[in-house]
C-alpha cells in the first residue's frame, strides 16, 4: 500500500516527464495488485492520464490502455473504457500520435479475450476500421493475429466478421498476405466445414500468382496441416494436386518444405480411401522420380524419406519403395548421394532393418565410383564422422605448388603453416659482390633561429661531397644539430 500511495502521488507531479513515466508503468503496478482492486485503485488515475494537459502523457496512456484493459476482470471493464479504446482508431480526433492506431491493432486480441465474445459488438467497428487502415503496418499487425480473433469468436461470428477481412488480406501486399497465410490452418479450424471448402479454390491461385518465393514457402508449410480439416474427397481432388505443384517449385527452399507437407496428404488418403482410389495420386508422385529435371528427382527422394517415417513400413514398401530403389543407377551423382543418405538412415529404422532390397541397394551404392556416395552408403556412417571425412580431400593446386611447406593438419585446422628451410645456393655459382655507387651528400642546413636561451651559431654553407669510390659522411656541428632538433614545428 505504501508503494501505491507513492505511485499515486507521483502521478500528480508538476513535471510532465514524471507523470509520463507513471503512465507507462501503470500496467505493471496493476499486475502487482489483486485483480479485484486493480480498477478501484488505479482507475481514477488512468482517467486522469487520458485527459492530461500534456500530449506526451496522453500518448503514453493510450499506448498501454489495451494491456490495462486486458489485466482487468470482465465485470470491471466498463463501456466507457472500451469506447476510449475504440477511439484510438482515429488518433487525429484525440490529437494523438499515429502510432496509437498500431497499438490498438496490436492489443485487440487481448482486449477481446478479456471481455469475451458476448461483447464483440463493442469492438467490431474498430476491427473493420483497423483492417482498412491506410498504413500497411497496422494491417499486418491485425493479419498476424486474425486467427486468434477467429478462435475467440467461434464459427458463427468468425464467418460473419473475420472471413471477409481475411479475404481482403489475401488480396493485399505481400507484407500483409504473408502473416495471414502463415496462420491459415489455425484460422480454418475455427470456422465451419462449408466455409473451409471455399478456400480450396482460392489457394491454387495464391500459389500461382505470386512471385515471392517466401510466400509460396509459407503456403507449402500450411498444406501439411490442412488434410485433417477437409473431407477425403476434397483432399484428393483439391489439396493433393496443389501439394504436387508446390513440389515442382523453381526454388529449392519451397520444394524442401513441400516434401514434408506431402506425406500428411498421402497418410490421410490411405487411412480413409481404398487403394484403387488413390492409385492415380501414387502414380503422379512416382512420376517425380522420372522427371527430366534432376532437382525434381531429388525432391522425390526427400519426399520418400518423409513418407517412410509417417507411413507404415508395409504401405511405404508397397507404394513407393520400388520406385525409390530404381534411382540407384541414376546418372546424376547428387541424386545417388541423397539416396545413399536416406537409405542408410532408413535401414537403421525399426521396420526396415530386415528389408533385403534396401540392403542390396546400399551394397551397390557402397561400390559407387563417386567417393561421397560410397561413404554415405556405409551402414555405420554418422554425423560425427562427417566433418573428418569432408576434410580428407585431394591436394589442391596450392598445396601441390608449396610441397616444401609442411602440410596442414586435418584434425586441427588452426595449426599455422611453418615454412621449411631455404634451399642452399650451389657452390659452383661464384658470389657476386654488390656494387655501390656513391651519391652526392648534402650536409643539413643549420636552423637560422634557435630556441630561446640557445646561442646562435654562424650560418654555414651547404657542403657538397663529390662522388668518390668511398662515400663520405659530413656531420653537422653539434650545437646547430641540437638546435635544429629542438626547434618547434611552425604552426599551420
């Protein structure tokens, strides 16, 4: 109670900077109090901050208004307090800062959680206003939390208020679309089944229209979370073709993510449909291993590795193992390398250790002409031995040219290179005496002015030493040399 009294006294200080600091920390003070007395203790002070004479105090108060409402019990949140929060969508009317709108959008899910969906009508207007704000940062903040709003509202209110705003975000710039797509599965799980199916016709256009590979990567990450939300027939007809299309994306990062999103689609169909119904999809996936582009064939290897861990050994062996082992003789070493790594790890997995076909394929790859492929095909290779193997390379051109220099240690890459002894000069070569040509030497000119207190010597004429066989050195008089050394440098 003593700290609260000091806080309230400082909140009425004459200096606006003190009041601003109190406004910025009013939420922390409220969290230290019991929930039932928070508004009774600090509510009046909050109202005083909102009507303060200083603009900076008001801006600081509005920036923490959302968190303050979120820490209150629902019965203590009045309509007046909510109307003050909704007014933040129009900062010009409050003579406030433009960042006030961003704070309103950022804290809207917390305020909604505090009041409950029963009082959504108090926030619905603010939600629509923020979704149409001219600043994309405000819309991005709302798009990042729109799935949370949908989860708090429930299916009926979400389909009425949230989905129309979500459709606008999907047509917005990439900075807004990206966070909206990142939470697509969470949003669709909060609406009804009929509303979900409509988005299966929108997703292919989103994937094909954008040139931003990061957006397509975010969409590929969501594909693996969608099969459980749709009926099997919709997954087979809509979702599976989209997953296959993403597996052929020109960017490697997108294809790698798509490899992990394809197995949940196959697993969902295997569990709910007959084998003859999904035979077409299995053939389309297997055709990836025959693609002319070797990047797509590597994608098939990576996708098969994910499916081997998510499908049962019987289903994987029946559907994809034969096509995977056919790549043992692929002409591209990178494909055989990826295959060797995946098969060696698969062979150590329970359910595949006794597979004779995998053992034969690894034996063939261990005799591969490419050394990297043969190394990874060994059943006992590990990630710990990988750095030492990668360091065992053939000598480079530089190492071959410096054969007289001690070699660099493979185990300690920080060992310095110590040069060996210099080669001796053959005795048959007679030594050549150096020739010295003497140049004229000019004696230094004594300084005309000496330091105070130093006797001034007579002026000397520069002495020119003629060229001779042995150079001569002419020294300056000691007094004048000392005076020259002590003479300060003239100022610029």
